[in-house]
C-alpha cells in the first residue's frame, strides 16, 4: 500500500516534466534513418539526439519496436485531460494516430504537426497535448494533463510487483513460520530485508525508532530497485532516469526527514555550538544544507541511471552511424557494439542495486540526523 501511495504521489511530478520530452516514435524513425536528397544522390541521415532522447523520454503510448520503417508496434495508454471549458476528457492515445490527428479538441504535438502549422518548437515541444480549434490550430487554453503515461504505467507495474513480492514473502512466514529455513522467493528476499534492517536502518536511526522506519526504508529501496531493473529491459520505461520521478522520491525522503526532527536538530541548525561571529555564517550554511540533502538524492539517482542509458544507446547508435556510411562497416562494428553493451549492461545491473542502496541508506542517515539528541535520551532511559 505504501508503494501504491508513492506512485500516486509521483504521478503529478512525472507529468510536470513530461511536456518537454520527445516522443519515442521519432526515435525509432531516426534509428531507421531519414532520407535526405541532394544533388549527388540520396543519403541517410541519423539524428543521434532524437534517437537518445526519444528512447529515454516519457510518452503517452508505450512504443515497443518497429516492423519495417513505418510500422511501429505501440501499446496505447489512457489520456486524461482537464480544461475549464471541456472539463475532464478521457480517451486512448491511439485516437491521436501518433500525433497526426486531433481528437476531442486536443492535439499531440510532434514535428509533423509543428511543420504543418508553422509553430515554434520552444513554445510547442514534442509530445505535449494542447487544446486546438476545429482547424487544428492552438487555442492557448490552459489545460492539465493527468494522463497515464509510460513512466506512470511502469511505476504502477513496479508497485504491483513490490506488493506481490512482499505479500508472497509474508504469506510464506505465516505458512511455514519464522523458525523454518526459507524457500523460493522468501530465501531471495529475506537476506536483503535483514541486511537493510541491520546494516542500514538500525545503525542510523536510534533505539526503538528504527522499527518504525524499517518498512519505509525497505519500500524506498525495493521500489527504486525494481524500477531500475525494469528500466534495463528492452522497450521499457526510463523511470528513475526521469528528473521529475527522482524529485518526487527526494521530496518523500525530505518530508519523512522533516517529520522526524526535534528541538535538538533545529537548535543545532539555528544555534550551532560555535562563537557568535561564526554562528552568523554557520547558521545559514546549516539551513541551506537541510535543502541540499534531498537535492543531492534527486540528482545522484537521476544522473547515474540516465547516464547509463545514454551510454548504452550511444554505443548501439554507432552501428547505425557506421552503417549509414557503409553497410559493411556497420555490420563489422556490430560485434564490437554487442561486446561493449554486454559489459555496460553488467555495469548497469550493478548500478541499479548500488543506487537503490545509496538512496535508501542516505534517507536513513538523514532521518537519523534529524533525531539528533535522541541517542542521548535513549541512553538516559536505559
């Protein structure tokens, strides 16, 4: 249930950055290459930027692969729009016909639509849903996109997987008891749970409070880990490589930290144990540090996951770049590309676990720091 609540909280953040991202349909087209006529003949040009950002961005549908150059295999997703004029409107993204047709007074912006209407890309970025009139021209009406995008759908899948895993493990404990050796999925998950509890939560969160925060830290860890692993699958969504998603996760961590603070914590922030002249400098620095901690969580997870995807896609793109120059060179470079990508995928698998662990561990550290003074209070009680 905690995982599902987290996903619903991430929904608005994912749509926040969504309007500025490209559509995967164009990425697939860019990989295949676009024909460019010149006086010397025909040649194929590959837009690497379109390829990279097309594959790592969010979308209103789930692009899986292409059959040939002009037949994309796509799973349509629900589009949910709200405007003061039309109210709530819901339909499937297939109604847009990949941005070539408006529907119910809305249009999915792409390069084809901008070229047809003579619009500016800065004002009308790819994959933004806008309100249009009967002639298909923008009305500039304020609309709110509440759609189930690819990233949100992937997060829901991750939340369902997490819930199923935990319920399965809990049922195994109820059936077999805690004294019997674990089997199956329970034997895989139990060591991870024990490690996170004993090596992450208890050392950082003082006393009996650690038991209170263990489910939260475990949820954060497994939710990020599952999304990281799903992101490595071909045709999957780049969830944790989206700055809006990591911002929402960092905000959840920040809220949990703020709810854990006490008078000792704020006393150290605004009245640090230093000479008065130093306090005037140290107090603002300490206050800024309260907000830079979640920002560091956000950027670290986003940058590491995104960088890995970009490197893998860049290596794959080299095959098409060399192939556009000479087909033989393209095929010749393919084994090299495969070898490099196998190494990178192994590294990305390691990074998926490391980044989930770092985020959960630092969240526990920040919560423990917010309870400053609790160590001493627990000591007096004992």
